[in-house]
């Protein structure tokens, strides 16, 4: 069951979550502490350009769990390839840290990015 509106507001205020994926090789749960963002009414997880185990796991199996202090939320992850959206995201003040790690064009073109659809 998707979270109600009050829970979504609480989740929006939460920056750090645990992302639980299924390891593509091990088949075991893999947990990583990571930032997420509510941007244009979408829950987004991203990273700096380069390979990421969490992203490779999601490409293999998009079912994930987001663990927060407000509860655990099963979700389906999908990659975000929409370049105008990615540019808006990485240009937004909430994503400022990423611009200190890589050039905007590299972020837009190659950074791993997923959207989460909470069940």
C-alpha cells in the first residue's frame, strides 16, 4: 500500500535512507545508506558518475526497500534517462553538493539516477 499524504510529507523531509537491493551476484540483501530527494513530486536517488553496486543491482532487479525512521517502504526503481529532468535536478539547489563533485554535463549524461515508485 502506498504511503498516505502525511507520510509522504515526512519522507520528503528525510534526506538519508537505507536503500536495500538484491545483490545481482549473491542474491542477498545489500544495504547502502544514501540520500534521496523529493523533486517534482518524484522520489529520486542519484550518485556521482561512475559504477555503483546499488545501481547495478537495480538494473538486474528493480524491487527495493527504502528503510526510514518512518518505516520501511517496498518500491520499484526505474532508471531516469530524461535529460531535461536530469538537468533540472542537478541544477537545483537541493542537489548542489553533486555539482562540487562533477561537471554538470557529466552529471546529466552519466550519473546513475533512479526514480522510486513506493508500493
